[in-house]
C-alpha cells in the first residue's frame, strides 16, 4: 500500500501534470504533419524539472525502503519484489524522459525490461524505451525494442490503453523515417484500442495527413470526417473540415457541395478568426480547377481578412507569387515573392527558392524596364518635331491626371 500511494500514485500524478503542461504549451503547425506525441522543447521541459525531481525522489525512497527479496525460498508464493516496485521504476524512467534526460530514462527502462517478466511490464517498458530512442533519432533501436514486446501483446493482462500506446510509438518510429505506409498501418491498429472519441481525433487527423502524403485522397477524407465526429478541440475540427475540402477537390469530383460548405463556414461566428484560411481554401480549389481570376480574388480576400496570422498571410502571398510566376507575369510575381520574404524566416522549406526567385526577378525586371525605356526613347527620337511636341504634351496631360 505504501509502495502504491506514497510512491507510485503521487509521483505518477506529478509526471502526468508535467506531461500535460508540455502538451498545453505546444502550438500546432497544421501545414506540417502533426506530431503523434507532444514532449515539448528543451526550454519548455525546464519548467517541469521541479515536479519531475519530486517524482523521482518519491519513487526512489519507496524502492529503497520497500523492496522485498528472499533468496532462501525460491518457491515462495509472493513475488520476488513488492508488486509496485516495477511501477515506481517506470515512473522514474518517465520523469527522466520528460526532463529530456534520455540516457538515464533508457537505462531505467532497460533495467525494468530485464528484471520484471510480466507481459504488461514488457510491453510498457519497451514502448517507453522505443520513445526514448526515437527522441535520440535511433529509429532502428526503437523498432527493435518494439519487436521484443510484440509477443506479449496478445496476453490478457495487456490492457487496451497500453496496446494503443504501443502502436502509436511504432507509428511514430515510422513517421520519423518517412515510411508513410507502415506508419499509417500502425495508426490504424492504434485506433482499434482507443475507446474515447476525443482521444481518437488526433490519430485520425494524422492518419488523414499520411494518406494525403500518399495521394490517397478518399482515405484522407474518411479520416478527416472522423475527426469532425470525434468531439475534437475546435481548432482541430476546423482544420479537418478545411483539409477535407481540399482532399475532396483532389478526388476529381465536383467541388460544388464542398464550396457550399466553405461558404457556410464563412458565415459561422465560430470561424471569425479563421476567415482568411477559408478564403485560402476556396482559392486553392479555384486554382486547381484552373479558375485563375477566382483564385486570385480568393487569395486577395485571404490577405485582406488576415490581421494577425503572419504565417497564413505568407502562404497567400506565396500562392499568388507562384501563380503569376507560372504565367510569366514576372512583375507581379516579384512583388509577391518579396512580400513573402517579409513574413517567413530562413527555416521555411522553400526559403532559398523564394529568395533566389525574388532576387532574380528584381534583376530581370530592372533589365526589362531599361529595355522598355530604351525602346520608348527610340520611338520618341524617330518622331518628327511636330509629332514629338504632340507626344510630350499628351504625356504631360496624362501625368497631370494622375497627380
């Protein structure tokens, strides 16, 4: 009882509190594949150090005082260790993990795996060992750890939550290796064991993103629809609806119904902070359907509606820049590439291309303007004195109107 409540329970609550704090501080980037797990940055982890140290101290005290071992009787009915000792070790490992002390956490999980031979302990220790290796970018070792636990999964004592976590860790290992098919397969398996609708929303969303990566738009739509019906946080639900709309356009069917849904979303007060993203989605559909003027109009509305989301603003600038570049309207393209550069940093995946295009187009436009000026001067010089005077007066009148 002491091993459970004084150690494991209270310490585990501290670890749960710390992991919840890290998750709450995370800002999603819906333009990228969402992370399966949220473990925070090294800076964010520092905020939970005190709680993790308390958890470690509580569990170490229990292990020191309550370990039971009797070498004189190998056939005794009681286990070699207090039944909560393995749980206390696991909490210590998890506390080190959330502190991002991965060497120490791996050492603890390996010890638990060697010392305690219960199916649920084998699965749990190897799952967390795999998570540790993934954080260290040792993906081969992560998969090896999960393979070791595979034979224990079918045993009755391994509960559904642990099975789900095992498959999520497997999926995470494959995602980091960009093995989309295998990652999707493991995510599908994890969903078989996640019972709460709200908890299923994130895996469904990531699974949909993976299917988009594999150009399986119909499968992506199915999982985005599942997010909508999973009691997901509203931001996740909103992006599921938007991505579902874009996936639908890529199936080659009529976009009429999906556009109606997007227009309906524009009128919903809940989406007042997302109007720029809805217009952007409408622009993408129009662009894909080669409705050029509509696409430009929607992207401009996206920019106009955007007051604070600089990243979304950059996306709209970049879409317009690419659109004009593809059509060889270089003056407009240069303008929007320059605008894009003011909103992105050097970590953007296309930064070097955008910067190079902006610089090249600036130089090109300078040459084109010089050529146009030279041609205009040639034309002026070829005029008779009367025609020249008439042309100059016309130009002066036009300038006066502008001013």
